[in-house]
């Protein structure tokens, strides 16, 4: 009996220690205000006729102009895929985008097309800013006891789509996730958004997660308008989020 009690205490202690470690990793990841500092080579994107500079942001520090830009781009890109669900979803996104835990990467195109990102100093960037042409909104959270980086939004203006910027941003997101010891990158995609589905499943090799409605219950999943996709980085995360 005594040995059984000791074993129970040991297992309980292990569970608590794992939970504490996960909580600390999420807290540490969320504490970073600028995840780009660890990946300086990703601050610029100069390919396929685009000259873009990346910068970080926080949901509770967004300017009025940034908030309005986010809302405008979300409506332009997502009103169609959401259909009749959009008015309700737009209200949700308004709240989500300004949360203190929301982290952003903004892509700014230089106003002066003759000047490339590599030719300008950080000071010049701060002065010129440049026009935002897209953004990623992400957070660090827990899914099925797995610490994950959850991509809430990846939105690009139509004129810069198809030029590799989306893939570049997702490569950066995966690096940020790995550096912060997350078990996976997770995101939600509307089924009606066929271009996004193809982008994640075919080009980036994400898979439909085991927590997605269509896999939890195929019968009721058919009625849902979205799928949850993931890319896992270790066997434990694979067992809980993919298999």
C-alpha cells in the first residue's frame, strides 16, 4: 500500500512539473515583444519585385491606423469565405486583434520603390515606415496539453499575393515556434477559402489536425465551415494533435 501511494505521489509530481514547465515556456514566449530580434535575416524580403521590411507589434499597442488597416484587410480578404457568418465573426476579430497576448508581424513595403530594404538603415526605416501590405497575428497557447504557436491571421493584400511573401512569413513563424519550444504551429482555415487550403496543405505541408471538427466527428464536422491544420515538431505533439 505504501509503495502504491509513493508511486501515485511520484506520478502526480511529474504531472505538476510538466504542467509548470509548459506554463513557463508559454509565459516566456509571450513575454517577448519582438521575436524578429532572433532572426535578423528575416527582417527584409526582396524577391519577385517586392521590397518589404518586417516589424513586430503587440495587440494592446496598435495605433489607430494599424487597427483600421487590419479591419479593412480582414474584410477585403475574409468577407467572401465567411459569407453570412462574417458580421458575427468580424466582431470577434475586433476583440481578438487588440488583446494583450496578440503578437504581430507587419510587412511594410517601402514608399520609395527605387530604394531597396538592404540599402536603407534602420533609422531610415523608422522615418519612412512604408505602407503595410500584410500581417501575421499569432499567439502562444495550449492545445490538447501541447504548447503551440497559433496563427490567428495571415493576411496579405491581393497585389502582393503569389510572390512568396506568405511562405516567407510562415517559415519565420515556424522558426519562432521552434525557438520558443512550441510543439506545433496550429491555424484555422475556412473550407471555402480554397487558395488558403491549397497553400497550407500542398505548399507548406500542413495536415488536418486530429482536433479539427472533421476528424473529431466526421458526421457533425461536415456542417462546420472550417478545418484546423497543424505542423508538429515532435512525437508527443504528433500523437496529440495529428494522429
